[in-house]
């Protein structure tokens, strides 16, 4: 009973809008899965980082499946821009893979840096217990995303292609803003 009293909302309490969070998170995981698909389509198994990319892609698929299930259970509308994410994510992955493994890893560093920050903001917003299920997913997936960033950085992705990384980070921020609304 005491725990229930801690999570009960009172008049005037700030409400956390979780539907936009779920929508943007699902869109982001979908985009990430498409990036890795594009990278693997170009690199195949020939690159020294292909195994790492396959591992990260499998984790992104787990995240995507989790958000897809959550959206279905809660009746959250997906972003209307999923077709754009489908093409843009794959194109980004393929283009960076064409530039080589360092560019592919630089793209991962850029994307995962923004996602870690984004999930951190969500974790802060959910910290008061507004949505324990979503908070647990965000914390779990955020740990994977941080590991992806560190893995990519260890494969010469951290300081490589600074202009490309800045463009990718800006694109991620824009995609997050748009997916919350559309």
C-alpha cells in the first residue's frame, strides 16, 4: 500500500507524456535496425567489424520488438514517417559502409551518442515512477546503446569523420523531434 501511495498522482502533479516517448523510441530503434542492415548489405562478412555490427543489429532488433509490443499493448500510434526511416536508415548505413569500416563505426558513435543522451532525458523524466515498465525498457536499452557506442569507438570510430558525425547527430536530433509529433 505504501508503494502504491508513492506512485499515485495527485492533482497538480506533472504528467509524463509517455506516448510520444514510445513513438520516438520505436522509430529510433527501427532506424537503427535499418542502419545496420544497410551496413551489413554493403560489408557482408568481409569486414573486420561485421561480427560486431551483426551483434549490435541483433540487439537493436530486440529493442524494436520490445517497443513494437509495447505500442501494440498500449495502442500507441507509430510515426507516420516510418517509410522515410526505412529508406534513410538503410541509406545511411550503406553510405557509411561504402566509405569503409571506420566510417560505419563513426556513424554508430554519432547515432549512439544522441540516443544515449535521449534515453538519459527519458530516464530522468520517468524517474519519479510515472511508468515503471517504460523506465525499465529505457534503462535496459540505454545500456546496450552505450555499449554500442563504446564498441564503435574502439574500432576507430570516436574521432573519425568529425563532419560526418556532426551531420548524423544533427539528423538524429531532428528525427527525434519530428517523430514525437508526426
